[in-house]
């Protein structure tokens, strides 16, 4: 049985003034897929995923999510289903708990502490770290907590924009193994921009973008 298409881009383009940034992007991403997006710096990767995440609007073409145009979704509801994580982690509040509680607060849901503790274990942290001050975390720990915050309530698509940039090998391994768990065990669709050679070599599906176009034609 063919998997469900989650994201479908048809002839998507993005132009600033007269300058084309993205052109003729045709890409279908199925439920449960892991798409690794790579290519030279300035090729348009961030622009493309920001369009997919509804943080930027395409200037041409069609983009649909679960068979319906992105234009027909409420942007806030959409961004909860298609979540975007950027390389620079921004933590707020005083403690790790403040951050992990946040997704529940904005939805007016009770905090699921058990789930938070389980999630912390996945990334090599413990229940005691819930009350740790954000300022006392290492850079790698901050990055892991920032990612966890985005997945406390699972999105359907997790878009990762160089989330392991600047991390050392151990922290990279933690982050990738956590993401692998989300994909393999929980079926979350992953779209990950990376320059990590090991990830590129291991990619299940590699999509390359250069000069604003997909290399290799329709995908
Ligand atoms: P990548 O993520 O592959 O490094 P980006 O998507 O960040 O590429 O950028 C692609 C190109 O588009 C770059 O040359 C960048 O300078 C340009 N660009 C992106 N957004 C804008 C904008 N709002 N105005 C002008 N140029 C832009």
C-alpha cells in the first residue's frame, strides 16, 4: 500500500523582488519518511524548509499538506503539526521544566511530567535535570532541551535546520539518535538539513538543492 503523502510541492518558487531564490521545486514527502536535505551554502535549503513550515510564503506554485493547500490551514494550527527547529537553540524561563511545560501551557493542557522525564532520558538527562537552571546547561544540553520542547507534543512533521551545527561528536550522536527514535519508533516524518557527512552517507532519501533548484529533477 502506498504511504500517505504528507507534503506535496508543485512548481514551488520564491522570489525576492526580481531575484529568484527557489525555482520549480517539485517534491513529495510521504508519512514516516526521513528526507535529508543538503547542498551548497546559499542554495536555498533554509528558504525551502521555512516555506514548508509556513514561516515564509511561496511566491509561486502549490504546496499542500495532507491533500489540502497550506493556504487553507490556520497558520498556528499548521505550525503545531509541522514543527520547525532552528540551529540556534533559544531556551526561555528559568529552568528546563519551564521549557518542557511551555508546549502544554500554550495549548492549555496539563503538563505530562512522566513524558518529560522519559524524554529527558532519551537525550542523556535525568528527572533531576527538570529543575536545573537553563543557565547551568552546556551548549549541547541546551540544544537537546530545545529540541525536546518541540516534540513534547508530537508534531506530524519535524523540520530540522542544521540542528547539530556546532555540536561536538557526542552531542551530535545524542541528537541524531533521539531523532532516529522519533522517526523509527513514533513514525514522525523528518526533513533535516545537514552538512554532517555521516548523516548524508546514511540518508534514506537525499535531496540536494543548488542555486535554488532541486538537483536531479522532480522528486
Ligand atoms: P541555504 O540554507 O541553502 O544556505 P538560504 O535559503 O539561506 O540557503 O538562502 C538562499 C539564497 O537566497 C541566499 O543567496 C540568500 O542570500 C538568499 N535570500 C534568502 N532570503 C532572502 C531575502 N529575503 N532577500 C534576499 N535574498 C534572500
